[in-house]
C-alpha cells in the first residue's frame, strides 16, 4: 500500500476502523478519569476525617 492509492473500499474500511478505535478508546478514558476523580475524592475525605479527629483530640 506504500506506493498506490487505496481503493474506495479499502479507504472506507480504514475510516470504519478509525471510528471503531475512537469509539473504543473514549469510554476507556472516561472510566479512567472517573476512577482517578473518585480515588482523589475518597482520599480527600479520608484526610478531612483524619484532621477532624485530630482537632477533637486536641480540644479534649
């Protein structure tokens, strides 16, 4: 395929393949981003709970 132009059918298959790859990659990225956000918010809540517990210990 290096020297010749792809036929319209080959080009069509390449386009379909590219669209398929994009539609497969985007949800994976969204899931990864969602997991990162969830982990960050969970660790943030853990930090908040720990600091609240420390302040309670300081006041008592």
